[in-house]
C-alpha cells in the first residue's frame, strides 16, 4: 500500500521498455480493490485472487511480495524489496 | 527489519499484513473472538440482551472476570518500557548503549517472572523481558536467560517469535535451530510443539540448509496431517522444489478486474513484475 507511489514511478519508467506489471490482490472482496485502484490511479492490470489459488501457487506468506520473471518466464528473483526491484529490472533488461 | 516476523499459514488465511508484529495479532485475535462472542450474545435474543445488561450492571460493582490484575500490572510495565524506549531512540541513542531503558525494564520483568512462576502474567513478562533484551542488542544475554526457561513453559508460545526476531536481526540461525529443535520434541503444549517444528524448518531454510529444512517440513506434514501447519509445510516443500530463481514460473491464466483475460504465457519476451498485495 505505502509502496504504490514508488511503484507508479517504476511503472512509468519501465512500461515502454518491455516490462509488464501485474497486481495480484489478496483482498477479501473485489470492491475494495477496485476502489483503491481507481483512487490511486493504478493503471497496470489487477487480478483478484478470490479463491487464494495464486497465493498457493506462489507460496505467498504475506504482502507485499514481489516475484520478478525474465523474458522467458523464468523466475529471476523472489521476495525482493521494492528498493531492490528497480536495479533487478535494469539488470534483466540488459540481458 | 525490526517488527518483521514469520507469517504463518493461519495468518495467511486471514490475509494479514506481514509487517504487523505477530504478538499483536495474537492479542487482537483474542479480542476479536471476545467481540464476536459478545455480538452473538447481543443478537441472540432479547432475553440475552437483558441478561447482558444485568451482567453489565453487576460489572460496575465487581471487576469483570477476564480482568487479571496481574496481567494489567505486567502490561503497564510493558507500555512504560515502550514509552521510555521510544523517547530513547528518538533522542538518537543507539540500541546497544548501556542506558537503554529496555535493559532496566527487561530486568524488572525478569524479576517479576522469578517472583511469580507459572502464571499467565509471568509468561508474558518472560517473553517481553527477552524481547527487550533483543531490542537492546543483548542477544547472548537473551539466550542465557532463555536457556533458563523450561521447555514445558507456556511462555514459549510467544517467546519463539522473539528468537525468530533475534535470528533475523543477526542473520544467525544457530540458536533458533537448537531451541526449536528441542521444543519440537519436548514441549508439552501441542500447539507450541508444532509451531516450534515449522519454525525449525524456516530457520534451516533461512540459514541456507534446504536439506534439513525439507526434513523438518516433511516431519510437520507427517506428524500433523490436515492442520494449517501441514498445509504451510507442504507449500514450503513445493517452493523449495519448484520456485527457485532459474526455474520456470508457474503458469496461470485469469481475468483482470476489468474483465480482460490475462495469462503469463501471453507475456513471453517481456519482463514481468508480479506484485502480491492487499489494500488492507
């Protein structure tokens, strides 16, 4: 939540360089998520994990949690901080 | 990473933010349960409401049953310690300095423990004394004291979190491993036993020993089947097996909140950032 402004900056910086952001929400109901996305002006796609299946698939233990995937869909990094995210994306784009 | 803690599967199901300290969640949970009970009584029937009103009238004369004055006493010490330590760190002092008020309060709470063995208030005093030592950067002193807490004591229910915090601060998991190993075998409370066992797995995992982590998680799955702990251990075993950097990310296809189909396969050739989050 507190990371949204920083994430928006990263999104603006990378969206035209072949980087995709996907938000996966653990919220109890979709309405809360929709309101937040609208009020914060979040423009990347959002998935509501209604049945918790994505939480199970990626073994998520808390939020926020980031997974970073390279161009081949391989896991490049997981559970990294938002501070680390930027440099990790830059490294991946150089490859 | 002060305040960070392991988030158990139990909490995951309740979708709790990992930044909230675990012991606070436990307290809130108890209060939440109480509140639900009270609400159920209120709406149960008019009779129930009248009954409650009678109780409340009585409560004005007598303190409510749940109020343990000893618990209040210990809680007062803890809040005072928190206040003083807040002022101390605001003044720019380092946690390890000898005049850290956490040290004085750790000693006071430990003295309380020694004078009042085996009470609920004493269990809290024990845990908080250990926690304050960690927050004053006195890890080895904390460990010496923790070694005098018998393995069958109820204090371990919360004190395990203190050991986790100390290990994470110092990136040294040896003490946490040895203690949770002992607790997983000899604790009397089954809840402490299983929690120690899964924490043992986490500790091995964080220390880089995935082989031993696997053994511990597998044991939790076998010994405590169909529990949230077994489910958590299974998730961890899967992650150790399949979710490492260099391995293909699990595929998924969903619909976004705007109604558009979205799948990982559709983003081949692009770098993908997945952010799991919640608005809470």
